[in-house]
C-alpha cells in the first residue's frame, strides 16, 4: 500500500474523532451560553444559537423525516436535525457505519472507557456467544419500536401537530438540561453503563444503541467493506482479536456484518502488508488508508453544506420565541 503506512490508520481515526468531539463540545458550550442568555433575562443573546445542536435530536429527526415524506416539505422549526440525520444515513449507505466509529462523540468516549478498563484490568472481557447474540438484539428491538411508532403509527396529522407543538420547539433545551441538570436516575444509569463499558468493549454501542442499529442495517448496502487477501493472510487472527465488534475478520473475504463500523482497527493491527483494506467492491487494489476517512469526512461536509445552501439549516424560531418558551420547559410534556 503506497503512501501513509497501514499502521497509521488508528492515528488518523483518533485525530478525526477528537477534532469532531471538540467541535461538538464547542457547539454544546455555545448553545448553553445562548440558553443562559434567555434564562438570565438578556434582551439579546450573547452568542447566536448553533443549529448543529439539533444533531442530538435523532428521534425528533425521524419524526421530521416522516413529515417530509408525507408533505414534501422540511419542517422549519429544527431543520438541521433532519439534515444531520439524512447526512448520517447517507454516510452509512456509502461508507459503512462510519459515523459510529469516526464521528459519534458517544462512540469516542466509549472507546476511552474500554481502553481505560483494559489498562486497569489488563484486558477486556467478552460475553459468551449466545448471551452476546441475544443482547445485540436489544438495539434492533428498540429500533423497531421507534420505526413502528413514528413511521407507521403516527399519521401525517399527528406528526404535524407534534412538530408544531412547543415541546418540539424546546426539545433542544430539554436535551441540554438532560446533561446539565441530571436527575439521580439518569446519573445512576450512566454510571452503570460506564462501569459495564470498562469491562466490555463498546457496551452501549454494541447492545443498546438503536441509532447504531439503523446505521448498521443501511451499511449492508455500502460498496465499502473490509476485504481480506486470503492468499497472503497467515491466519494469525490478530485482526479478529483487535476488532471492537468482535468480528471474525480473519475468516472473512469481505466483512459484511452490520456490526462492522469501518473503524479500520483490524487494518491497523494486521502485521501483513496489503492483506486487509477498506475498499469498494469495484476497486481491486488496496487503497491508501487515508482514502476512507477522507470519504467519510467529505460525505459529512457535503451533507451539512447542502442543508446550509438550501436554506434548511437555521431554525425559524427567533430569540423572542425562546424567551417565551424556555420558562415553560419544565411544564411541557408533548
């Protein structure tokens, strides 16, 4: 493989992950400052509201998708939620479940936790085969419930009423309060998940995340896959041992599992040159390791850019709307 060594795949991903995590943290801080301006009674915001915060509203985005499919129009209240959602779906269709392993801040933090656990305890643990299969089914069940309830169960009229309601208007604020004003129950649940993640790699992502389940199913159609050169492979199984998803990479000609996130960890750990590579089916020679992350970032930027250029990025809500609605947040249900 020409150019950047295969071993650097992990370094490239770490840089991309942490740059995106810092960007997301910046969005959260900016939105917190915006909400604080409202709550402190300021007549104008100290900083503008960042539309990117709507990326934390995937369930609402799914509802907005239903509205778009039914009406042909993108709802104006939180349009960035749908733009980000569609962009991430497109990423999965074209470049595996790459959002999970390259951009998702939860995925990045989950990796930090399991690597910390490995450092403290010497290794991570693996759940037995059948319990692992059953537990992995949980995220697909949760996904099915959301899809049935929203895409099938909600009529176009109900969807419109939800998106026009004050609850959806301040859903971004309620999400902010979820992190800044955690209840005791929330803290206990997060602590349990973090504890389990110390022992088991990517516990939340592997067993409980319905978003990841959806992206994994879509990724089956991606032309990009980890492909193994069986002729030069020595069968050392180092790739399979390194895989965060526990996949048998060493025995696959092409890794098609919906659990594969395209993280390139197997590629980075393979001791043989040009045995493992992330490449589309129509490309016969191994691609340089920088190509796939470049594709991932490019798709994301194009998707977000398309939303901005088309005028479906900024919310129609004004500062005065937030001044009127935020005092009602605690009393709003749905």
